[in-house]
C-alpha cells in the first residue's frame, strides 16, 4: 500500500458559525478559529477543514453560496483566511476548504443573470425546463422529483417571469448548476484554483456525485407511496452518466498541479465498483469519499434520511469490515468518521449518552476510529463527547436547520390529528436532526459556554450540559479515567506512532458475530498484530479470545488511564461500553 501525507493526516472539521465568536454578533468567525489553533494542534490534528464560509444568504447555513471568492462578513474577510493559512502553517498544519458546486445561491450573480431572461447568455448555466400543464392550465413541475431537504416539496421551482422551472434539488434558494455546459465547468475550475493559490491544501467536495443528471429527466418511481406527489429522483442524478468524466477533468486540469487532498461527499451510492473507481490509487478522481453506510445505519432503506430503524452491532461489524477489506484488497482509500455537521452526535446515536455512560460511549467510538485504516475525520465537539440536546427543546423555537423545520412542518400537516404518529415523528427529530451537531462549541463553564461573551445571544441555543461537558474541564481532568478529550489525544498519538498498523496495516475481524462485541486485528509490517475489542452494549459481557489467540499485553482501555488488567488468554470480562486495545503474542 502506497504511503501519502494525506493518508496519515488527522482532519478536524470546524462548523464556523458554531465554533467561536470573537466580535459579539453571536456567530462564530475566522478570528475565533485562529484563537483556538493551539487547542486543535494539542489534540493531534494536521488539517483543519472549515465548512463553507463564503458569502451567502444563509438559507442553508452557507451551502447556498452567492460569491465563491469572497468570505461572508459574518465570518470575516479574505485577509482573515490568509492569516488562518499562515498561522496554521506556523503550527505545521494545513487548511482544507469546502467546495459546493452542485448548486449556487439564487442570489449568485450567475443565477441572477440566468433568471433575467430566456435569452441571457447564462440561461444555460442552470437547468431550466418548460412546465407541464394541469387540466386547469396552471404550471406543474417538469417531473415528480422531490426536494432533498423537504421531500414533501418539488425539486423544481417555478419562475413566474419567464414561466419556466429551474432544478433546485435541495431548496428553492439553491439552484443546480448545469454541468453539461463547458463554461460552467471552466468557472468551477477557476474557483478551485483560487483558494488553492491562496494556500488551501485541498477540498471536501459537497454532494459532488450529484453534478451529472440524466438529461431525459424522467419521473421517479413512487417509492414514498401513492399518496405522495413527489418522490426521490436519485436514480437519475446520483453518480450520473458523466460524473466520472467531469471529475477526471477537475483532477487533470486543476488538482494534480497542486497535489491537493480531496474527499468527496457522495450520498446515495452503494455500489462497490463505482466507489473503487472513484478512489482507486492513481486512476481514481478523488483521494477518498465519505462512505455513508455507518451514518445511514438507522435509516429505513429506500426512504429519506429522517427515518428510524433498529440496528445491531452485527450490522456495524459488517459495514466496517466490508470497507476496510475492500480498500485494502482493491487499492483504494477510506475516510474514517462517525460524526459531522449533517448528522446527530455520535455518542447519542451509537452508544449511551447518559451521565453514567457518556464518557465510556464516546471513548469507545474514539478507540474504534483511531484504530481503523483511512484518513481520520474528527468533528468539533466529538473530541469532548458532546451529545444531542434535550428532548424538551421546542421544534418550532430551538431547531434552526431547514431540513428539521421542513420535516416538522410536514409532520404537523400530516399527523396533527394523530398524536401517536406525531410522537413517532418527534422521536425521529429528537434522534436524527442535524441541529444536534450545530449547537455552539462548549469551551468552558462560563457564559455561553465560552462560545461568545456574556450578554451576547448565540445564533443557536447552547446545549444545557455545558457546565459539565466542556473543553477546559476535560483538558485539565486529573481523575483516574481519561476525559474524552484526553482519550482522543492519546489515541491520535498512538495512531501516528504505529502508523504501519493503524493507518496502513491489514484488517481482519475476529470471533463470531455478536450482539454486543465487535473485535478485529490490525497487523503492521513493523509493529506486529494488535487486537481491538469493543463492547457496544450497556451490559457486562465476557468475550472469549479465539482459539490459539494470546495477548502479549493489554495496552490501553477506556476505563482507566493505566493499562487494562485483563486476562491474556481465554475469557476477557468487559464492562458496559468498554473498549480495549492490546498487543498480540507473535
């Protein structure tokens, strides 16, 4: 397996609006990021990835961009980015930017020109179609595709002035670019070069697998049921017919010149061959993609993200083992993550976030991630074990995300007279809303959790538990057990010390499939064999080391700062949510 700097890197994702406010407006900003670079460096991070901070009307928290080359004033200035790059470089770190080019804002100059008339030269920069006509003669969308962030709505938006519809897969404020037009692609290439020239090391590419659409624009199958007007059309735009062509063009015309790191957000793709084609060493278009199987584990198959189904440790084992083996055997590369700005807090989702077990659940997930092969991504607050906000928060007042707002409006419309079903929908919101990951970062126990000064109203409510869960408290913790932050710090250092094992080594799951235990062996060329045992349950469990397997020593666990005192062969007792790491005898 070839070695590369970006394979060994640890990437820390900053959601800028919620990270650190320095000017008193209640929004995080770039000077706030700069003020916390030592904290990020001390954790063991190499790359800081900042979610979109370009000029934007903020219809979708910055993913609706109105100017790709200008920083939004709520975050700072282009000169602040220059300083961020410089200060990162001084700490031997790098900056990764977010590239959002499936769509723009409806306030972008390109779209304002495009919608001004049918004859405007930029009309073809977006996807415009004539309406269908109902029996009453009123305009209807060109097809039945549903909006991704609100499936009760059409993915098409009617423009009264020109009496045509434009495609807007996410929201009406985010019109999709027409990548069939070479002028659009050239403009995107120019944007990519702009920030790389300013010192960015690469990009996370937002929904980059949606850029190519089936030009027939056929109706979607009615998967949401006969009572729904609109349905997911992903079959016709997820990894569309020219996606690889467009990405190869970006790679060869732009990215290769800079040696940039690239990670593609590619929702909805499950085909192994298609994914390997995208990330295969040398021939693939991107270094890696975010494979969503783990963060989709509780989604109802074939339905939208805001659904819930039960999952088991067996499911997790199969997913992780599958992709670890695929990339080893087929010369691709993984990203390793369980949390980001589009998903709820991982400790609440996969473990037990109660006061009793939150630390153990969060460190269990940290142990898993720091011992898996791939480029590791840590989301702000994950290193503290930040959890979902309380169920008591008001959906109409405290939730801010457009997906959550649309979901709850739809739920009230459909189930307002059905308390039982409405309660089920509320449970989905409480478990899955993206808002949970977007509450302000919890720096200390002071006003606004240290995110903003006293007297400032943050753009989003601070989680109620900030006095107990915050960075200052965890960094200084001197109790018998490591805090979540300290456990992450130690795990990242161990990962780098034994990169031949945990970054580049072989992977093999071990033991029989279990309802509680996920165990695997990592093998390095220099550091030998290491065993990871994870108890994904709230129960005391005894796990049997497979026949012939014997430990040289247990090296680390999440129940003590010291090395675990466990049996070196035979039966290994595990506490609820306990994870242990050990060196196997040769």
